[in-house]
């Protein structure tokens, strides 16, 4: 296991319903996980966002940081700057407030890595207004409030357009580069070729690729396409022959891709971290990975289907 390939994702700690924040995973379990992550040589990045759990994710990480006496020198907490989830405000003023909220919750004066989060929820003109969200984040980087500035979102063509502005040094794409969905293939190629740090999130497609038959009928945020089932079944057959769990192959599909610098794995408890360690240690040869990469999923079922 290498230190550069895995990041723990905190988005699954709490439910999105504000009435149930904190009831999904007890705060003590989240804090225990962060404390164990701080000591784990294989995972040196923890990914969160201002809007995860309407702030509860960052608050719990902040509690763990205080209990530990600070963030270890070689460990990175990365977060995302968010619009107001109630009003939809995505202005520069809102992004500055998002950074202030994150710094307060985490107890950090400087945020080492910040991503503009889900800019598909705003028009291009609004994003690049004189006092818009991009200008606010660039100014925050220039003044040292944040370190690395990245963009994290969905549609691959839009993410590439953001990268091509030259403002962003890092990318997070999610659910779009897995065994059954190759929407982000070109985006990853483009980012890697231009020296942009690439993070691939959700290599299991929201749980769809953790077992066969799949434990859920959903892929990412909606019903899985028939083509996803067909490709997953083909992948599962290859994995059975190789005596490799589908979930381990789905993880290696991302972590062993040389274009991908880091893969985000959602973790809720210490048990999830231990299970991830076991998956990373599973022996997976290149023959299986190449066979999985040669599968030909129907792009009409991808998150970003081809334009007609």
C-alpha cells in the first residue's frame, strides 16, 4: 500500500437530511476513525466538504484534530467550498463565508487544499463574475487562506472547461471512472497530461460494484442502467476466474491506474478503514486489470452519455 493512492471520504458519516444529522453514525465513531487515520501510513488525506452533513462532517473532524493535538505534519485535510444549500447562493461572498465556516469547524487557520464544489449548479457567467466564486477562491489562494485550489464536480466536459481556465491545480471526478462507466476517461487523460492532480471518487459507484449480484439497484445517484448490470456481470465473471472479490477489483481499477493520483473511499467507522486495508492488500494481477479495462460498457448508460 502506498501513501499517495487513497483518501478517506467523510461524506457518508452523516445523512443529508438535516433533521437526522448525527444519528446515522455516532460522533464518537467518526472521531475514532479520524484518530486512526492520523496513525495510518497508507491513508494520509481526509476528504470533506463544507456541506457534508450541513457542517457536521467538518465539525467532527475538528473535534478529532483537537483531541489529537493538531493535524500530523504529513497528513492533509482537504475540503470543498460550497454554495448555500438552502438558498442556492453561490456568490463570491458565500464562498468566502464557506471558507470561514470550514476554518472555524476544523480549527485551521489555513486550509491546505480546497475545491470549488459542484459548479454545475451555477452558470459559467455567474461562476466567473468579477465577485463570483472563482474570483473569491483565487483571491483566497493568493492571500494564503488556502493552499492548493481544485475543482470537484460531475459533468466531465464542464470539469475540463474549468481546468482549461488555468485557475485549478487539482481535480475530483466522481462515479465517472469505474468498471462500468468511463465518462471521465478523456477528462482524466487531459488533466494528467497537463500536470493536474487527479482524484477519482466513488470507484464502487455508490455501492453497486461492491458485490455480485449488486447489493443495490442504484448506481451513483439514480437507478443503474441495464448496461451497468451487463458490464458488472462480465466483470464479476472475470473476477471469479481470478479468485478476486469484485469490490477489490473495482478499487484496484482506480488505484492502479497511473493517471490517477488518489482515490477517495467513503469510510464511516474504523471497521471500514480496516476493510479497505484488506482490499488494498488483495493480490490483483495486471492480466485481470487489463481484461477489466477492455470491457466495453455501453456509453448510453454512463453518467455523461454521449451527445446525439
